[in-house]
């Protein structure tokens, strides 16, 4: 992994852009006002999913690096250093060949983890006790076992170590992948006698494991995870996201549960937009990762003290990340303590509990109402002490006043007294100010901007809708600006029947960001149009593109004629002008 990839993995583009442009969520994406034009309606789009931005009014677009370069007027190196500081990335590790070494070691660890996953899967097939536990006790189907790649680690000291040694890996390389530990008698397997649940990144690559003890032992932890490694960071990894992200997009929200097996049980029952954090340790990084897919996050932790504390700790983090946090409560009358038990009892009850999730601040107020004696002075003091820090972090003054009134009513205290305590006991939060751009670029040429915009919109249509691609037969490569626009045009001319994912087409890898931008354009503007309307718009764009091309060329010819030094040059220029006239006809 290079420095740019590492920075992009750690930072969310909407957070970077949000320091300069006021953004509001609009479905999958975020919208704001263009920082370059005086527009009256928001046409600046940020896509967390694609990690790109596009300004429809100016035609600009790109990744977080190109945005900061535009806004700060910096070169790439300065932007790299700026974003590296923000992401906490040490650029020194990527110098003097260390980048290649780090990348090689990470790829090697991923290879080892993939082999270990297959080894554990094979061991599960051969162990009837482990299979019986997963199929009969947990109720998982064989299809579920395969989809989630569940396995079993033999209860002996060196089974995986011996397997990987035969594959040519050293003990040190196995340790680096988090699969081997050093014991008194030497190196041995990290996981033994456990159900193995692979932990994957958002692309589905195995980066570690959660291991559940098969035979409960009083002196052994029920669950253990892969330690921090070159591939696995528990503060960032969200379990099941690689399989849940499509369901999250469709439903518009995500459910976070406490256990990995809860996620699998819910997905098998048909509620697939469910993920898990590492236990109850919900972090800011987890929330930022989920924010890429939705701003509606619903927590379903156990109703014990640890679960309540974890939910409470997540509230200020959600306010900081600017996501809507709701808490799912499983009613005691259902006789289930967690999602897994409720799913097995009745999946409809689980979906009902999700649908009835309560806004986090309301949930917190009700929780403390049930825990404290609000008829006593001590209880009222503890109640307000517990709730005011959360209320104070609310950015909307109307919402803040709403909860201050609720607290006053619950404690039978005046609103003024509660407001006074809020003001006197807690200092004001620093005001967040958007950074002002340090633009070093000249003014935007409206003609050039419009010309590029015509190309982008036409290419977006013909790329995403092959049925209107014959329109490109009226075009020539010179109509498209040199660079990504022309490269995409040439690709589509050479591959008129291409219907795959543009991101997977090898010839388009070089212009990947441009492809993402025009794909975003299509999703925002055209994907819901009937084919006939889309074709009509594409034809109109083609005419306008040719017209704009002719005007640009005529302007260039007029200037050339003014500077022509001979009749021969003028004659050649006139012939070019005639060809342009024919093109218009």
C-alpha cells in the first residue's frame, strides 16, 4: 500500500471536503454549494462510496487530493503532507523502498490468512462436534457456513503451523499475520479448539479472525480476536460490511450488533443490513466507515451494564461524526437477550425492534429515568450531570432546547435552572469554521467549462446505457478534449458492446476517477429516465457538442487568419472553415 492509498483508507472524503464546503446528506451522497460559482441551488456532490467529488456547475471533480489542491492552491507534495498529518500517516515509512517492503509484507500476510481460512474450512468439514454446534445449536445452514467461510481450528498445538510450513512460510511470517504465538515450548497456533469466523475488509479480503471457544472452559475467554497486525486494526474494522453494504444502501440504514454470530444469524434470516463492531468497543473510525454508506446508524447491544455503557459512549462520537444514532431495545416480554436469540424466536420481532429504534438522546433519558430516584435531590443532580454533556453537544439549538425542557420536566425543575446549569457547568464548544480557499488558479473560462460539461454528460449516458451508444457514430475523437474524455470515447468506440462494470475494465483503470465522476453524474441525473427520454437528451447533447466544437474551431481559425502571412496559409484556413460549415449542416 502506498502513502496515497493509506491516507484514503484512513480519511473519509466527506470529512475532508466538509472543512471547506457545508455538506448535507442526500441519499447515498452529500450535497453542497459550489465553492467556485455563485449558484443558488446545491450542485456540488460528494460520493463517500466512490470516494470522489464533482461540481456540476464548474465541471470540476476528482478525489480528496485534487479537491485540497484546488482549494489550498498547493502542489501534490504539499497536499500529501497536509493530508498525511490529518490522517496520522508517517510518510517516512513510504520512503527509500520501505513502501515496497511494507506492501510486500502485507500481501504476504493476506496470502497466509487466505490459506488459513481454507485450512479452517477443511477442518470444520472433518469435525462433527463443530458442525453440530453450528448447524444444530446455532441453526446455520450449509450455505451460510460457505458464504461466511466459517471454520474450525483443531485443538492441537501445531496443526496450522505445520500446514503453513509445508506451504513454504516461516514462523516469523505466520506471527506477522497474527496466527502464531510464542509459548514456553516454542511457537504454536494462536487459535485452538475454536469456531473460526474470518474478519474481512470492505473488499472481502480476510484480514484476521474472531475465534469462539467450542467447549466452554471457566478459565478461558469465550471469544478471542486476531491481535493488531499489518492487516487488522480492530478500531477500524466493521465485521460483515463487505456482505452487508448493498443491503445497507437499499434500506438506508445499518444495524450494529454486539456479536459476529448475531450478524450471521440475522443475515441468514433475511435482515442483511447488519454488522458488528469488535465487541461493544464502538469507535469514531467505525462510525466514519459506516457513514460512507448511510447516516442512519442503529445500535443493538446487550441490555447489560456493559451494553448500556457502550451505547452511551457512542452518542458523543455519533454527534462528532454527524450521523443519526438510534438505539434498538429488545423488549423483555420477548424472552430474548440479544439479536441472535430474537432472530431464532421470530425474525419479524427482530425487524419490528429495528423499526422501533429510539433516537439516542431519548433512549438515554429513559435509561437514566429508570435507574435514578428523581424524587430526591441527589437523583436529580445525578440525572442532569449524566445528560447535560450529551445535550450540550447537540448542534441544533431547537433540538437542544427540546431536551432541556424534557430534563426540566423529568426532574420537576424550572427550565431556567437546567439551562443555567448547562451554561455554568460546561464551557462553550469551539465554533467550527469552514476553511477559506487559497485559490491560485485564474478565473474559470465559461466556454471551456461548458464544452467539458457537454462531453461529460454525453459520455455518462453512453457509458451507462449501451442501448444508445450508436449515437457515438456521429462523433469524432477531435470533438473530445485530449485526456480522460477522449480515452473513454475511444474505448467505447472500440468496445461498442461493453456492458460490464467500468471499474473492472483494464483500459479504464488509468482514468478511474473520471469514470467514477461521470458514473455519479448518471446516477444523480439520468438513471431514472425512460430510454426514449434518455436517447432524446443524448441526441440533443451530441448536437450541442458538435456546435460548441465548431465555434471553438472557428474562433481559432479567425485568430489564425489575422496572423496569416501568405495567401497559401489563408487558402488552407478557408478550406478548414468550409469543412466546419459542412459539419454544421
